């Protein structure tokens, strides 16, 4: 071990400064026993004076706990893994933000990887995380062959599937986002206002074909129409075409940027909102503030709530409470605002 120089601490103890100070150094610098220093560093009960001395010694020495050695003693690495099948939208980032905050508060680090939609890469990542002795693993929409699933089955650690799971991974406990309550509220209100036709404008990200909101509304009394529009500057032509149809939808649902573009086109074209056309934004936590500012009715998909529940489920399992095979958490919120109103029966454009 490389030593630098000897120094005297504020408590009169001689300590040799190391490039990698140990627990013994911290205890000597603080003037406490090794057992007391260990308890203070692990958040256990010690006197206020001892805690302050240990904290000061840690700062002065630049001490960093050896987590690898601690893991070998405790058989835990205090590390969790998170694998995305594909990470391509804001909801994934919000899930990551909430999940990491939840496990960090419990003293766990989070390792993150994405398979970029590649099944073989997913299997490799699962094996790699397990080799690194993670205490638990989150698999976002796991999909692939039986090899990856068998690796999970043999791991002997908590592994949770988030959002969805492929057939090969059906033995993993699943935490699934639910929108039924929010969709029911929106359906009841819009139906009572006379709406029967809803158009979902699919921009390729937020309002995607697999979006559970679309699935929830597809079982409603509405006639659902899907329209692909990847760029907002095509909104003008699209709305003019829709307004000329005798069977046109009376509700437009789209991502926040697309719904805001639709509102701007309606205002410039003299289309009454919500008299002739109601507009609903499908938002994430970041977009919701903008929808509220503009006054657009919104269906919020709060991935932060989902991430919080995922972290809590893993921590419960690590403490001995295994989750059910399928678990639902409501993440939808319906916020009616000025852009939804009664459907007008007369005067189709």
C-alpha cells in the first residue's frame, strides 16, 4: 500500500495518509473504535459526537467504501440492472428517472443498458448483468428466445418485467401500466357531450399503435380512426380534409405538439374549438405543463408513477415479499380543459 505522509488529526491521533484510506484509518482519525466507525458509515445508531467525528474523518481522508468487499461479505452488491428492449421516447426516460430515484434512496445503484430492439442483444445483456452480480434486474418489455428466459429462471435473484413481456418470459412477474380509470372518465364525459367518432393522429412516438390508451378507447362506444402524420406542418391539409367529410371525427387525439398544431390551424382557419372539433393531447409528464398552459384537454401518461411502483416492488421483493405474476398500476390522468365540449350536430364543412 502506498503511503504519503503522517499527520495529526484534530483529535490528536497520528494517521498516515494513504492513497486509498481504509476503515481503520477513518476510525483512527475520528478517535473511535473500528466497530463504531463501521456503524456510523452504515447509518446505524451511534452518538451524535461519534457520527460527526466519523463524517469529518471521511471528508478529510477522502475515504470511499469498498463496495466490492462489502458485497462479498454480505452476498449483496447493492446494484440493480435495468434493460430496455428499446429506448426511443420520453416515457422511457421518465421511467428511468423515477426508478433510479426510488432505488437510490434505498442505497442501490442502477446499471442501465438497451438492446435497441435486438433479441439476441437482449439475451447477452441479461447474461452480462447477472455475471456482474446485480441483486435484482428490471427487464423493460423483454422479448427473445427461450435462452434468455432460461437464464432469468436460473438466476436466483428477483427479476421483474416492466410494461409487457414476450411469451418466453411469461414466468417473470409483470408490472403493467393501466389506463382504464382515466379512459373511462374521458369516455363517459366525451360520450355525454355527444361525441361518437375519435381520430388518433399517430406521430410515430407518443401515440403509437401499441399505445394502451388506444386499446382502452377501442373498447369504448367510439368509432376509432387512425391517421398517420409524422410532421406537424401537414396538419393544415389534414384538418381541411377531415372537416369536409360527412362522417368526420369530432374529437382529435394526438401528442402535445400535434394537438397544439391542430389548435393553431383551427384558430387560423375559423374552425370552432370545441364547437366543431374537440382536441385532446396525449401527454407525458414533461408535455403536461405545456398542455395546461395552452389550455388543451389532456390524457396524461405519468411514467414517473410507474417508475416509483417498479422500484418499490423490487425493494419489497429484496426484503422477502415476492410480487404476483401480473400487477397493474394506474398511470393515466384525464384533464378536461377548454378544447373539449359538446359535439355540434349541424353544419359539416
